């Protein structure tokens, strides 16, 4: 997958300083550790879809009360 970020829609930080970004046009969610240059794709395949592990234009990220993304 490309490391480029396009159309960032949502951003949230966890208690450890990790950033989670919804990348709408790339159809994935990436995590960036503090000081990291490259993110780790944690959800989505890079292709729009509605099946298992696929996302279609994600526009936000959030945690629930137990810090699940």
C-alpha cells in the first residue's frame, strides 16, 4: 500500500500518544506511533468495499469507553 495520505477525515490520540487517522480516499485507518514517519495500516485494504476488513470512505475514528477503536 502507498504511504501517502489523502483526504484525512478523522484524527484521535490514545493514552500512549499514538495517532489514529481515517484516510478516506485510501479506504483505511492508520496508526502512527510517537515520532514515527510511517503509519501502520490497522483497518482497511486500500480498496473500497463493504466486506470483512474493507472500508468505504472512512471519515472518522473514535474510542469507546474501554478504549476500543
